[in-house]
C-alpha cells in the first residue's frame, strides 16, 4: 500500500436542466469575461450552445466563442484561442463538449497567462505557475477531463500526441445533464465507455495488491460500466442508464480508483501514437491495444489478471491453472469490445495492415527517441513497445 494525496476540488452540478446554473457558477468562481469553447456542429444543432450563451448573457457574464475542436485536439487551435483570449481580456475558460474540448480548454488556460510556448509544458521542458480557471458543460462522457488534472493535445507538426497533468488544471465546476447525451451515436458511446473503463484499468493493473478498498471500488466501476453500455446502446434515451455512464466517466478518472496503488498508463501512451499517426478515435485505439498489452505483461502480476477475469469478466476460476483463467479474462474482454463495436487489434482499427516502418516510428515517438520508458506494472522499454505493437497487428 502506497501513501497518497487525494485531491478532487471540482464542483459537480448533475441532473436535468443543470446547465441553467452556468452563469451563477461562472460568477462564483470569479469569471467576468468567458471564452465559450466548443467543437463542431453538434453543439449548435442541439441548441445547447445557444442556450449557454443566452444564459451567460442573461446572467450578466460577458463572453466570446471559439469552436472547431476536433477529436485528438490540435495545438494550432490552442494557439489561435490564446491570441483571442488575450485580445478580448478573457479570464475564464468554459468548455462545452467532451474531453477533447475540455483538454483544449485546459491548454488554452495555461497558455494565456504565460509568455512560454504552451507545448513546452507537454514536452516537460517547463512547468506552468498559473492558469485561468476552467470549467465544463459536459456533453460526451468518456475522457473524465471534466474532473481530472490531465490534458492531451496533438501537435500537427510531426503528429505528436502528448499529455500533461497538473492539479491546477482541475475544472472549477462540471455541469452534467445526462439528457444532453441522448443523441450520441452508438460508436461514440461505446468508445467513450471503453475510454472510461480504461482509465480505471490503468490503475487497477498494478503490482500493489494490498489496497483492497481501492480495488473493490475499481471493480465496481468496471462492472457497472460493462452493464450500462449495453443498456445505453439498446435504449439511447433512457435517462437512468445515461446517468450511470455520465457519472462513471467522472468516477473513473478523478483519481479515486487509484488511491494507494502504483498506476500503469502504458496502454494510453501506446495508443497516443496510434491516434497521432492515424487520427483514430481514442477509445477504439485503446481497445485495439489493450489485449496485446495484457497478454504481454500478465505474468508480472498473474493474480491481478485472475482477479479481473473472475470479479469483472465473470470467468469461472480454474484454481489449478491461473494462467488459463487470466487468458480467459482477456478473451472475455475482447468479446465485450466486439459486442459493443470496438476493435481488438490495429487492423480492425485502421482497416489495413500496419507496416514495420509505422511501428518503428510509433516506438520512436512513444520512447521519446529511445530515451523514455512507459508503464508501471511492467516498465516497457522500446523493444517491449515494439513487441506489443506487433502483437496488436491482428
């Protein structure tokens, strides 16, 4: 069991019509001139963007808007937004959308208040000393960015996708209305649940086996999301099921399911290179990588994979053959991914075979030119990354 600090300061406003409180919440946390940051046409077509702007206007909160965020949010838009915020005197970032929009908002929040190139924070060359307050109106449950300290940005120059974490990036508030997720396409819903489950799995697969309560909580989140995704896919406008998923995305990534254990995050880092190279949906990329990662590392803590198989994936425990039980758990996870429309290898993800040259380029980027490792359960060197990518070919 490891010592830990736990910090989750975000105010959650959850339920029907929760967006009605947006202006009072912005004022509560000191905002006077807001950047309303969003993605594409969905925010406009749904009427949510207009409603948020109307509520801010009625609440006496000045604002400017900037859309255009895409999945795997781009550094170039962050730069554009930083310039706009400085010109307009923006002092608060309000992200209306999913994880990509919130991640972009966090990058903007850091960049506005410094002369430093914001990308340097992601490269680890500098550490920000302050940022503008960030908040969100969540429309796509998946990334958990509405309560987390993390942000991930893609630099189009070289197709490099990097994450950065800092507690000052935790949003001031998160408005969550499950009704706003009723129209999410099935693929986006499934990819979102895959992402949120992986946020807990990155913490669950650890060498630390003595923080039982944290493990119990993690298993509860995984089981509930595994059930809820089928409920949502079969009944998209069922409020109760959508609420489970929306809350699950936050619980999975605000740190609770990792208290007292060493975390891993290798699957995420390996997937970032897939997203950077092929611009794929993040959750789908995680599904394509995880089974191969799991088979590669499972002997590092076989009992943890057995526990996952039995307690999460409902595999009968063959006490005479723990390896067989662990493998059946991985196979059950693959069946789950396919049942919700997710890929289980790279060929299924991108629609073709990946080349050796592409794998080597992903390894180079993931290892920071062969200078860095990733993972906690098993620390992966460049040769391990290459082996997992090759296993994941399909």
